């Protein structure tokens, strides 16, 4: 896995943690925003991982 992919996975995990802690502490609209940030970060991190494994498979 390239270093850039590892960097982006780590960045998205930081976003996910911010979303998780934000959702635990916030109320109302900020809670919804935090949950969307968490979902976005997990979706993007899994996208990077999927791209890595798709590139390894022979066509």
C-alpha cells in the first residue's frame, strides 16, 4: 500500500473519531453533522482500502 493511502486512511480515522466524539457530546444539528462526518470518514476510508485490493486483483 502506498504511503499516501496510509496517510489518507489515518486522516479519515481522525475525522471518524472527531465525528464520534462530537456525536456523543452534541445535541440537535451538531449531532446530525457529527454522525454524517463519521459516516463520510468511514465510507472514504473503506473506499481507499477497496481501491487498494481492486488494484491487486488481476483483470
